[in-house]
């Protein structure tokens, strides 16, 4: 498993790692990144659950912009040579696209509620 991470980090950072000597460093960097990812999930959940419903629509529009940026990053990731990053990038493209489309549908529906009926 460590060799796979070494190859991924070599592709991403552009320098070659000595696989036998620095495999532990790569695993340590992966564990740190994974820890930050898990903590971000918990913080994001706490922040989202504390938002009042009146702020949901403006924040949804902002999150659509962030999802658009995520979509660009996923497209870049899907175009790499490693099969793992290509598969994960494709999955990210699909999920980010669903998120953007769903967000715009919800925002459009909420804005339609405030239009004057004629």
C-alpha cells in the first residue's frame, strides 16, 4: 500500500521519493491528511446543522460556486495517468455535478416562492 502512495506523491509533487527509505514519511503524510479530512467532516457537520433556515438559500448559492470550483479540480484530477486518481476524479466529477445541479434547482425553487403571483 505504501508503494501506491509513493507513486501518487511522486506524480503530485514532482519529486522522486526513495521508496524504501521514505515510505514511512509518505504514510505519515497520508495519515496527517486523512486526519485533517476527518476533522473537516465533523466541523462541517456542526457548522451546517447550526444554520437557520432563513440563511439556507443564500448559502446554497455560495456553496454552488464552491462546488463549481470542486468540479474543475475533479476534472483536472480525472485527467491524470494513475488509475486510482482517474477513478476518484471521475467519481468526484459525477458527485460535484449532481451537487451543482441540485443546488441550482433548490435555489431556483426557493426564489420562485418570493415572486409575485400575477
